[in-house]
C-alpha cells in the first residue's frame, strides 16, 4: 500500500513542477538598481599631459591697495564686470557646506558661496550682485576658457598642469584626499580597496589618485561628488575618495558613513580665473588678503565647516609676482 | 461547354448545373459570412481592444511625463513642497498605474516585455522621488541628487517604454482599421459570378424547355443579388466609417499625442534647467526644439482634424504661444542673474502665470485628443452596426438561394423520369 501512495505523491509533484514551470518564472526576477546620470564605471583615467615643474600655490601679487567698490580702474576686467552689473561665478550647487541650495529660500549658500560674494562685494559694494552658474567638475576649465563665467569657485585643486590652461588665485582652503566609507564596512585605507569600486568626479585630480593606488581599486566617475554618495548608499561603490572637506559635507548628510584613511595627497583649492585676466587674478588675491585679515574667512569657516574641527589659520598666500 | 452539353443527357446536365449553382451559392454565402464575421470582429477589436489600448498608452505616457515635471517643480518650490503639486504627482502615479492595468489586459509578447520594465521600474522611480523628498525636508542637497537620478530613470528607461507601447498600440489599431476598410473583392467577384451563372442557367433552360421563366432560378437570382448588394453596401458603409475613424481620428490622435509629448518634454526641460541652475545651456536648447516641434505638430493637427475639432487645437496653439512668452520672460530674468525671480515666475500659482499657461495647453490638447479618440471608437462602432443582422441574413439567404435552385430544377429533372 505504501509504495503506490509514494508513487502517486511523486507523480503529483512531478506534474505540479511541469505545470508551474511554464507561465511566469517570477522567482528569478531581480531588481535593477538605478544609477545616477552619466556614471562612468570603470572611469576613464586620462594620463596627465606633461607639465613643467612649478609651485602650484604661487599666484600673482595684488597691486597696491584694493580699489574702492564701484571705482574699478578704467579698462580693467573688473570695470567690464562692473559695467555688466553682476559677477558671474561657476560654482557647485551640490556640495553640502560649500555651495548648496538652501531649500528654505532656494538661494545658494556655503563656504565657497561666501568667498564668491566677497569678490562681488569688493567690486560692487553689494554681495548680491552675483550670478551663480552651477557647473560640473569636468566643465570647470572649459567655462573659464570660453569666458562664460568670470571665475570658478568650486574646490578646484591648483596644479601645474591646470596652470597651463587657467590662472588661479591664492589658496583659500587647504585639503587632502581621503576616503568616505559605510560605518562598519571595515575599510580604513586604500589598501583595503584592492579590486573594489571607489568613486570620484570626472575630470578631478581625485580620480587619478584613485587609479594610481598600488592596491588597484576600480575608479568610478560621476558628474558630482554627491552622486558618489548616492552610489555609496545604493551599494554600487565601496568608498568615495575626494578631498576631506567635501567628504565631511557628505558625511554630514548621512550619519551612517564616516571619513577615514590617511591623507593621500595635498590639494590646495584656488579660485580659477582666465589666463587673459591677470588684473582680475591680482584683484581677487587682494580681496582674499582682506578676507583673511579682517576675520571674514574665519567667520565663514566657523559657520559652515565647524564639522572639520576648530577654524585653523587661513592658508598663507604664496606669490610668484 | 457546348460539346459537354451535347454529350451529356439532359437530366445529368441539369443536375450538373444545379450542383454548380448550389456550390457557387454556398461559396458566396460562406465567403460573405466569413468576411462579415471577420470585419465585425475587427470593429469590435477597435472599439473594445486596440482603441482602448492606444488611449491607455497615451494616458500612461502623459501621467509618467507629468509626474517627472511635477516632481521637478515641487523641488523648486521653497520649503516643503506645495500640497497641490504633491497631489498632482500622486494623481499622476495613480493614473499611470490604472493605465498599466488596462495595457496589461490585451498585451502581446512585445508589449508584455515593455510592461515588465514599466511595472518593475515605476516603484523604483517613486522610491527615489520619496527619498529625494525626505532629504529635501532635511535641507541637504542629497535630495537633489536623488531627484536627478529619478528623472534620469524616468526619461531614459520608463518614458521610452511607454512611447514604444503607444506606437505598438497605434500600429495594432491602424492594422485593424486597414483590414476593416479594404474592398471586399472575393464577395464582389463571387457574387457577380453567381448572378452570371444563374442568368446563364436560365437562358439555357429557356432554350431547352420553351419556358421563359423558371420561378426557382428567378428567385435564386434575386436572392443572389440581394446577398451581393446587401454585403457590398453594408461592408462598404462599415469600411467608410472605419476609414473616417482612421483619417479623422487615429491620424489626429498620433499627431496630438506627439504634440502633447513635446509639450511635456518642454515643461520638464524648463523645470530641470532651473533645478540644475544650468543657465541657457543644453537643456534650454532641448526646450526650444520641443517647442518648435509642438508648434509644427499643432499646425499639422489643425490641418488633419475635422472642422469641429479645430477650435480646441486653436486654443492649444494660443496657450502654447502664451507659455512661450512667459517662458522667455522667465529665462530673461535667469540670464540676467536673477535666478530667484525666475524660479518665482516658474512656480507662480496665479491664473495668468506660467504653470497655468502650460496647464491650459495640456488641457486643450488632452480635450482635443479625447475628441479624436472618441471619434475612432464611434466610427468603428458605427461601422460595426452597419453589419448588424447581416450574418443571420446571409445564413438565411444562402439557404434560400440553395433551396430556390433545387426547387427550380427538380420539376425539370422530374420531367425525364
């Protein structure tokens, strides 16, 4: 009696399998995790073109005292900007604490926005005479060269290679490349990231630093550092690597992440200006001198970047004349 | 034929002729019946399946695209998003869900694959929008990054599938319309052949029997003529209606649906330009292209549509040019550096403001689309009604024709017993 019953059960099971396998294999359906726009995975890492040795921090010395607001020297770049009625600045609107949209007002705020407004105030006597244009990391040099902006304040690292294409003001913020990882991931250094994905923005110095690591992580490039945080949250990269100040801005938005790792590079940030406007470079350096000495720099640092610790001394200017 | 008739004895000849006539009559009846059955099936498909499929695909695209633009506009508004925009976004999602259900009902294999992408990804999309919303409320820019990701998913994955679904539905509808509107050649040929054969048979009989009329064959001829005429007239009428539905309905629907797509695209470009603070760059160029397309398509729709619809299309064109003017004013503010004033213009809620102009354009195009969709269904319904009763009539007429032929020949064959 037992055997026929077992056979019957087996047959029923087999019949069940046969009929179930046909219509919809819903068990095998897997969700596709969305990606931010314009992700490069793995990133193309351009090899740096040969650049002459230089002192990346050295900029042009300001001439004499700053002209009073509203009295720009005739024929100067600043006079043209004054005639236009507003200063046009390329910024990041996705960098928390540096340049980001205040959802309550819709306006941009942050440490770099303060620096840009200081220049507008020096030209017009009014920090509001300014137009911000949000640009991606990869667009920074192009918009300066095309003249669609007067200057770029967007954590732009001063390098000898970039000095070939644009000019920089003196350093307004010191930073170093580090890592942002998920808390509890066990990742502490680049050496833990061999063969794993590390995100930075396209066209940044960070992407080259990632690619140059001996542990051979896989660089992934996005338009914005913030998109790297999205990918970290979605589990598509294991770490974000860019300058520590930007990473602090990311960590402040997601408490389940932390900044870690040794300082793997020196990244002085300067304001990018066209090579054709040395007068504007000298003028901006004059403004930065004032910003450093009158406490504006420290107040802005304390307001936005206190997460990085107590305000340090502003970076000392270096000049090449 | 003369040789054959000479060789056969008369009753066999009569039997052969009778059999031939019966076969022809049955062939005519069968063909007519099959054609009418097929065509009334096609008109039912237009009113019941492919027409509604097309409408649901239009609705799906509109609601998805509108959700994208609405989410972007809600992001631009300061503070927590306005309740009206939130409601509009939620309504869009609900409408998209409803349209997906209709589309899934009669989907073929290719459509099922498209629907699978949509049903997989729509919840992912709405999840991203909600994540964006939460971060926005916290006041951190991460919300904007999730919104951009959601918008990219919508524009690069969801909307192309919805568009393909619409094109497939229009193709299916057009196929049914073309099939239902063709000339019914087989019936015409068979009908003429049957009538000619009946006349020939009567001439032949008249010669052999000296009787001028054979009542059975005269009746059979009349029945054949009725079958031919009724089928031709009814099928012709149905075809004319369906064709009118195609010309004045479906073609206009395609043009208007494409116009609405261009309008929605332009609206999304407009909002995303501000969200990205991109100035008059690539996305503003996309807006210009979409608006030029919109103007061209509305012009084309005005030519294609019957007189009665032109008022709505004219209104849509007026709203479009009003929107363009308001848009230009808004862009001028942004380009002059007054971003906040531009955002205020783009999100103002008054009846003469930019969002209202777009809204009225959308309503006018949607109303014109509804009229055109309704015409497709109505004309197909009229076409279907023209065929009412014809199937039963054809059955009876075929039986009558066969009987009349047999009754006409039986006494003549009987004379030779």
